């Protein structure tokens, strides 16, 4: 019997184009904002399915690790912070990645852009973790033209790579344009009929530094906030890039059997032009502004198009969803925390996901007002953690800066003022919100609904029992680019020990863990840098 047009032909798995931007806020796209012009993205989203109940992570490495592994951070050891350039750390080697699964299912796999999942050994590189080709940067942030990446004073190196080699010859080309050209080249040289294609286009845009070609800034000359003006220009370059890639998909015969997914990796940073309005908080926080993401799916294979989906979707869900689209069975998804949400997206069915563990980070600065007593003897509320179950969202510890930042302000806002929160009650370590009825987190009901608080604290305890030790090794001086030909490259031999763990979960109670965390001034300084977005 012939399949209906919307059904996925079993003999022809779809081409998958997964596009991720960096630090693009909830309000930084045309269909959410009046001051950002994104006609190509708006049209793709309007003709597809907008994901308006979609969650990511508050910073870079966690989101990418959850996409690539389909697992919560507590199950990969990456629940604290990011992977710094000098840390001997990367994705655990025993986990099968999404591109590796797609390779098993016959896909040609390509990563273009930012990796940020560790590179201290060659085993960590994208080409060893499931990608047939790689072209991009290994660290968290680079200059858009020179590809210099710095991890502190006098600790800078070149960071643009072709496969496992340094791509010195590409210096001077704007990264968004360069990555777009590479994707178009892959599409032009691959036969869409012979083999399905998976392209992960991981833009460094619109992360700082705020750089774009001058001609893209001119249309935003009316914006009074200079940072917002430059930032909007960078978003416009991304919009043009997606338009050109979509044109190439049509030109070279991919489009009719393709799935295009667009997502950001975390919330925007208002200090550097981003906006999450009307959501609360910013990048680096567990308020909605840090973790509710932009996202949409565009595909001729969607059954019900041109609509907004309120289905609960999390970034870990892409792993089983894409493996399922590729023809994989459930045995290939064993151990993942994600769900196959294709029917929820394509057909409008209910999401199989009922809850999300946003994270549990035992190394983050503890809330001074938190205690086991305040957690009803169930959970130490000094610990930074967040979970959503159904309509309810619970936060404990220090969730990060929690103000609401309207667009078009802060043209010269002193960094120190970020600590002067106007709306967060002092001496709190527990918050509860009905996110469905109060998506802007303006009405904390933790005191009115202690029954719900207790239930969600018990869920945190449940998840924490499955957590693996935090992988957060000390920085290795051998990583210095000056010792490695001036570039950020692997510096550890394959025969050396894989992990230098500084935190052991077993046989330590929470008080001991907190004491260790408090004593590590290095961690406190690092987290201050992260919350200031200097990564």
C-alpha cells in the first residue's frame, strides 16, 4: 500500500539539517520581536511548527552535550559549568553519540561550526565522536574574523579547524558566511538520492564579540542601544545564511525529503544586546529567560503544518526523535533521557514528556539561606537545582540573576548593577511557579502550595540518586596555545588517564560537598565569570 504524502518513507530516511545559534534570546527573532528582522526564519517557522514550550540549557556546553548524548547533565558528569579550553575534559567516551547512531543507520554526518565539548585528546574531537567531516572552532568563543580565542590574559590561540588539522588559511573570513559556504558545498557535492545526510550547523553567532559586516548594521541605525544594534545585525546575517541554505536544499534536490530544525543553545544576554523579554532572567540562569528556547521545525514531511505547538519538548528529545526518523528502533535509544517527540511535533499529539530535570549542580555557589530544614527534611535547598513537572516549576539554591529586562535598555549599564535585583525577595532558596499560567514567573506560590513543593523536592531526590560524579578537572598548563604552535589543539596523549575528577559523589553527604565547593575559590571565580558571560 502506498504511503500518504506526509508519512516518512521507510526506504528513504530524511535528510536532517540541525541549525543551532549561540546566545540567541527568546525575543531575538522576528515572530517574537518588532525590532529584529528575520524574514527567512519567520517564513520557515510560519510554514512549519513553532515550538513554544521548548527547553534548553542556560549555557553552551550543557545544551550541546544534551543534544549529542540525549542525556541529562547529571548522567554525563557535565552538570557544572562549561568545559574550559584548558580543562582535560570532554564527553564521556562510553556514550554513543547522536551522529554515531546516525552513521550506524547509513547517514553521512557533518559538523560545521562550534564544538565546545572538549578537545584535550584526539579521542574527544568531533571526527572521533561520529562526524565524517568537521569544520569549525573547538572552544566556546572566537573572533569572527581572526578566529583568535582567549581564555584569560596572554592565553590566546587560533581556533579554526578542518577535520583534525588547523585551518590557518581561512583567517579573515566572517564566520557566519564561512560556515554557510561550507554547508552549501556539502550539499552541492553530495548525492541526495544515494545516502541520507545529517548536518549539524552550530553557529558561533550571536555570541560575543559583537561583530558583523557593516552593511548589516545600517538597517538598525534607529536602535538607541548600540549593543542591541550590533547584535540585531548579527541575527540578520544568520537569517540570510538560513535563507541561502534553504535555497541550496531546494536547488540540489534535498528539500522534499528533509527536516530542518532551528534552535538556540541558551537564553540571551541583555548586557550584550540579547533579549528574553517578557521572560524572567538571562543566559546562565534557571529562570525561563535562561532555559526556554527559540525553536521550530520546518519540513514537507510534517503532517500538520503552519501551527504553534505547546507540546513539552526538551533538547534531549532530539536524540531519540532523530534516531527514530532515521529508522532506528528503541534499542538504539537505551539509556537516554529524551523522548521521541516527532508525533507531537508533526501530528499535534500530546508530548510523551511530562517533566524536565533542568539540572542539579552541587558545585555551584550555595544559597546562604538554604538548608535541609527549609526543604522539609527532603532536600537541601542550598543546592542549585531546578525541575519542571507538568505545569509546575521548582527552583532551589541560587537560580541566577532574576530580573525582567525590557528590550531597548541598558546602553551603558554598569556590570556591577546586575547584582541589584529589584524583584527577587531576599533570603529565599525555594521558588515555585505554575509555568503554564504564569510563564513570566511573577507569582511565587511556594508558601501557598507546600504540598507541591514537597512533591517536586522528592523528584529531585529521585533524580539525584542516579547522578554520576561531576567531571570538572583542574586546568592543565600544557594546553597553552603558545606550547602548541599558537593554536588550541589536543595536548594530551591517548595513553594518559581520561579524567582528572575533582569531585566524588559517593560516600559524601551534602554538607561535605558544600564545604568542598565553598573552599574552592577557583570555582567561585569561574562561576562569576560565567554569570558575567565572559566565556
